[in-house]
């Protein structure tokens, strides 16, 4: 298969910090899709739920556009970029205000097939 064959999916403006999402993305990068799903299922972090949705979307995109079976797909690239930060203020004593930063992130996953996995061999 050509190197240019890959499918991607992304979600934008997820209400969590990019560093929290990157921690979970590091767990699934360069893994088989089935193994990545198992890791996400048993990871007790809030980012795992959002990332599993993106992973399922990327696999569906690959099956639809590339016409490859899901059992030959690997997570080739995964990253989380910072989105816009919502700025809010918390009132404090003596008329002061503390800034609260509600961070957002954009999560992107790229899956691509690898030779010798899944599909019909022989």
C-alpha cells in the first residue's frame, strides 16, 4: 500500500487542557487499533472517553474511504493542540478577582494500515 493512505479524525474545542489529553494520547500512539481501544477502555482519565470517540471516527473513516478492514489499522499519529482559552473571573475578598482559565484542546488521530496485519493472507 502507498504511504499516502491514511485516515484521520479530529475533534475541536474539547473542554480540557491539552496536556491532560497528551498524556492519554502517548499511551495509544503506534499501537494496533484493537489494543488502543482496550487501553482507552481501562484508562481512568476523562480524556480517554473523548479520545476513544475520535479513534472510532478515524477507524470508520478508514473503512469508508480507504476500504481497509479495521483489524489492519494502527494509530500512526496522534496529537493535541491548544484551543482558545475561556477567561473567567472568581470574586475574592476585598474586591479582588482571580482569573480562571478554562482551557480547550483540539485532538487529532491518524490511522493507517500496515502490511502483514489483518486482511486475507496467503
